[in-house]
C-alpha cells in the first residue's frame, strides 16, 4: 500500500458521533428492556442499566480517551505479550476459585471482587497481534502455506479450542469470522481461504454431531415451529416480539415480551424488544447506524498511513459488524441462536469496555490518516 508521512489532525468526528448515538440509544433501550427483569431479580427497575454505565460505559469511555491519544504503533511493540496474557486469562477460567460460570458456560473470571470475561479481551488482542503479524510477513509470505496459513491456523486453533471447552461457541464464531476477514485483507491465498472455509464447515458439522443440544438448536433454526414450548421457545418468542411491533412499534416501554416471556431481554434478545417497542422503522434506523459506523471505519482504513493501521481498523470494524449481523440475524431467523450480544446495546460491562477501547484505537488512527 501507499505510505504517507504521519501528521496529526482532527479525528473522524462522524465516526465518533455515530458511535455516541448508538451507545446512547442502547442505554435507553436497555433501561426499557431490562426493567421487568431488574425488578424480578434485584427489586429495582434500573439495576442493569446502572451496572452497564458503572462497569462498562464509564471504564470504556476512560479507555477510549486514553487509547485515542496513545500512538497506534505502540500496540505493535506489545502485541505478542497482549495475546499471551489474554490466552493465559482464557486458561484461568477453568481454575476453581477464579473461574466462574454463567448458565452452562464457564467463561468468567472473579478476581478481587471484579468479574470480567477474558474472551472479550481476546477479540481485541488477537486482532492487534494479527495486524502486527500480517504487516511483518507482507503479502507474499502471508499467502504462503507454511509461512502464512499454518502459523495463522495454529494460533487461531489454540484460541478456538479454549473457547470450545468453556463452551462459548458464539464468541468463538465471532473471533474466527473476524480473523478470517483480517487474514484475507492481509494477503491470504484465496484457495487457502476456500480450504479453511470447507474445513470450518466440516468442524461445525462434527461439533453439532457430538452435541445433542447443538443439533437441537440447528433443528430449531430450520424448523422453529416444531417445539415452540421447548427448544424452540426462545426464537418463537423473539418472532412474536418482532412481529407484534409492526412498522411503528407498540411504543417505548410498551413491550409485552419483556415481562418474563422472552429470555435474555437484556442480552442477546434485546433487538427483538427494540423491534417490538419501536417497530420496523426505527429498528432499521439502528441497522443503518451500524452500517454508517462501518462506512466511516472503512474510510479511515482506506486512508490509513500503513498496513498495520489499515488491517487493524478493518479488523475492529469487521468485528463490530459481524457481531451485530450475527445477533440480529439470529433474532429474525436468518441464523441459529448463538448467544452473541448486540454491540454497544446488550448488557455486558466487559464487552462494552473492550469495544470502546478498540474504538479508541480507531480514533487515534483517524487522527493520522493520509489527507
């Protein structure tokens, strides 16, 4: 790519404004979607939105501001260390007394009274490492089988195995899809990519075969009407919420499905509540907001001063968009349910903080683009 001398200028304010609007919208909708669940579990209506602000938004904004002023090239120097550290954290979730579970997944760490999800951190650290590795390899080596594909798959495989053991298939799918997009941009051989896609499909078939629960989820995706009160309950309640919203919605705060009918209303099901309360029109506006954020991110990448910054911005923006697509796609029946949260909208302090930290890096790069 074409290199240019780096000179500081104003950041991409349109990227920042789009990000801020999505976050504010998310907090407003979280306050509505989670009110019944908050009362039921904690005796107050705004427990989830308060904790989202305290544990996710505030730390995230602090990280965003700090990272937006740290020269993006600094991350190249510590990329390997960050990746090793985050992999160690993934291993620690299996240590009794430190690791903690939620539902059937053992994917949290409790240290000194603080809880966080290492897999969210891996999404960012692996991207930083990949961007560093691909720049150092160059397009020729990245497209080579032994010098490009094998090392890439080896590290990705380690992370994937640790996530399967938790198990956290949703997060694993996001990391794999994002890293494949980054590897392709960084110079991967198209034949190799097709081979990886085929191998990934076969691995998914094996995972479904060895797990009756995953097989049942796939069957529910293909035929949601078969067991509406059992394994198909979640997706059918989501369909009911989205369908009853119509074009204009029931009105803000007027959802019926959030009253203990639809599971995970504060988490991966929040888009269904948005569609129920605000309707097809505003749900579409939200999707367009994500698309505009992607557009601004790709504009930043297009004018990035070097390969590392270009690959990293594309990786971060792809991560946000792939995760949003997987979440919304699952809610409208285009994809199987995987438990993937909607970026900046769903409840989750670790996810919010790490995403904002990543956006801080994008903002820093936007201040140094070729103009």
